[in-house]
């Protein structure tokens, strides 16, 4: 009888160790995926900021250049802002598709093993 209780205690300890190891592994996997998603998002954010600054300066230059060609500086500004207005309307129309693509990208990043 003593032999069975020792085996049961040993089995219980092994089960406890197995459970603790699996919980720790799950924590580490969660931390790894979270870190991967956050680093991916931050790197994309840095790229977006860099491109935004580039396009702001580029747009100012194009506005001034077009204004010089058209005879008045504000004509160039109107042309460039009209172009961005058209782009904004197109993006507004496609907002659900864009949102879905971003969500899919994050989900793929989260579950890609």
C-alpha cells in the first residue's frame, strides 16, 4: 500500500511540474508575440512619420513651384490641396478595406509561428 501512495505522490509532483512548466511556456510565448507585435507597430509608425515629413516638405515645394508657374503662389497651394482632397475622398471610400487589411496584418503577425 505504501508503494502506491509513493507512486501517486510522485505522479502528482510530476503533474504539478508539468502544469507549471506549461504555464511558464504560455507566458513566455505571450510575451514574445506581444514584443513582436509592438516592435512591428513601432517600426511602422517611425516609417509613417518619416514619410509624412517627406510629403509635407515635398508638397510645400510642389505648391510653391506650381504657384510660380501659374503666376500666384496661392494657385499652387490650391492645386496641391485639391489633389490631397481627392486622395482623402478615395481613402474615405476605401476605409473599410484598409481597416480590414491592417487588422489581418496584425492577426497574421500574432498567430504566425
